[in-house]
């Protein structure tokens, strides 16, 4: 500053003008130095670092580069230059130094934030991140660091020790707890979710209260993001997964089988004993040949042993079309390529209802993918709906308008014939 002032005074300029003009020139000089330093840092140093990182065989340094950690560090250089030149401005030295320090603290917070984000990215490359997410904990660290940074900035501008401001936080604890209530609840929930392994990224969960039905794509401090099957995103508060109930389908996904639990409703009026003609016809069905031979032999032996009079079909034991059909369905499922034979498989009757007799299929597909599961299930019931009449069984369904119209037309025809 003195050199510039002496140089201007050589031109016999007014001392007051020299004072202001030298200050302006000095400001421009400092600005040019900052621009040059920033240019060298970003265009040369950062490019060299980027080249080295991209050539490296490690992945973690690429994530530091993607999160712009090195770019944030480059902002420190201009702040240091301004701080060192603050002594040239007598009247503004104090505020320049305070401003430069505040800027350095802000840049430091930005660097720490980028480092923490990069740390999350690096952690997510490991398999353990699916079972032990740390995003919530990192967000807590961010809150603490930012809070301390704000306190340091305020203490720096006030010219006081940060410890003085920290001592007053106790009086504000109630206010802080109110402000950060969701974050505190989320932190506790995150610890419980992680320690109890209740939910992971990638799990399929259902939570009707929040309209969530899909895959968990992110677990953070305050929210759990669920991508529903219609590709919408549902945000669930983390603590809601602790306080409310939800369904996690991870067990099904890990088991390798997806449950099929659906019923055919049989019209009870179509259930009857098998005639000899029906028995002979059923023997020619591929899935029933061995069953019919074995059952017929067992029944004949029982009836003969107990001297049952078979002139009346009510006496003794006899095959029924519903029993044979149930055996057929069981054998059909055992031979089906889409059914997991290592898991529970049964065909059972449920309690009769006003809609008929429910014949329930309880089995597991051997592929948990939704589209394939639905295809296997549809394939099974397509076949069963089509084959049921071959056993003399009628499937129940409520009468439609077409059914009523057919009955009315038949009645009208009979009446006309009667006349």
C-alpha cells in the first residue's frame, strides 16, 4: 500500500485522492491474485489430481472426485490470500480478518459435508450397507458439525470464545429438542431398525396406512423412501416403522418361493359318487392312473372285509368325483414345473359357504418374480377351470344378466310349447 501511495504522489496528486486511489488499486491487485490463484488451483492442480484419480485402481478416490471434495478445498486459497493482505487496510483490517475466517469456516463445512457424502457412497459399495445403512448416522454428524460451525462463525464475528456461546446452549436445549424432534426420533428409530435388522434397502414392504407397497430405495435420518409398484415414491417417517406395523416380504424373497393361496368354489349340487363309467374314464387320465388303481383296490378290500352291501351306494366306502378331482389337482401340482416341491403343497377343502365348497390350492412357486409368479398361478387355474367339468363338477359363480335372460327365454319357450 505504501509503495502504491509513494508512486502516485510522484505525480503530485492530492493526498486524499491518493489514499482512496491506492486503496482501490490494492483491492484490484488482491482480486487479480485471488483469480490467478483460483485459476491455477482449479485448472491445473485439480486437473492433475483428477487425472491421477481416474488412473488409480481404487474406487474411493473417484467418489471423492464426484462429490467435488477437491474443488471445495480450492476455495481455501483465495480466503488465505485475503486474510494475509488484511494488514494493508488499517481501518478495515478487523472486519476483513473476521470475514476471511468466517469464509474459511464455511468452506470447511462444505468440505466436511462433501467428505461425509463421499463416505456414504464408499460405504454403499460394500454388501454390509444393505443390512446396516449409515445414512441416518451421517446426517446426525452433519447436524452436529453445522451447528458447531455456526457457533464458531458467530463467536468469530462477535470476537468471543465459542465456549461462551456453548455454555448458553443448555438454556436453549428445550427449544433445540423441539426444533430437532423429528431428527431425534429418526435417530432412535434408525438405531432400532438397524440393530434389529427390521428393514433394509431393497426390501419389499407394505404399509397401508401410508399407502406404501414396494421396494425400499433409501433409509435416511428422518424418512424411509419406498418406490411403489406404480413407480410413485412414498415417504415414510423413520419412527413410524417402529411405532406402527408393516409387512416385510424379505422372508418370502429369501425363501425362494412365493405362496399361491387361492380357491375354486365347487357347486355342491354337482358333487356325487363315481359310477363305473366314470372310474374307467378317470383311469385313462395320466395323473390319476396309479391313484385310481390303488384306491379302487383299497375300497374293494375294505368293503369285502366288512361284508358291505354295495347295492346301495350309501353303504361302505366309495369314490366321489370331488375326492378324485382333489387327488388329480394334488398330482398335477406335484408334476408342475413352476411349483417349488420343497415347500408346503396341499389341496384342501375349506368350510362350505353360500358360494359352494371352497377347494383351496396352497403351494409355492419356485420363482419369486412377480410376473413369473402370476403366470404360473394363472396357468394352474386356467387348467383347473377347464378340467373341472371332466369330473362332473360345476364351478360356482353368481348368476349374471345373461344367465337370467337365458332362464327367462327357456321358460317362455316352455310356456309357448304348452299352448
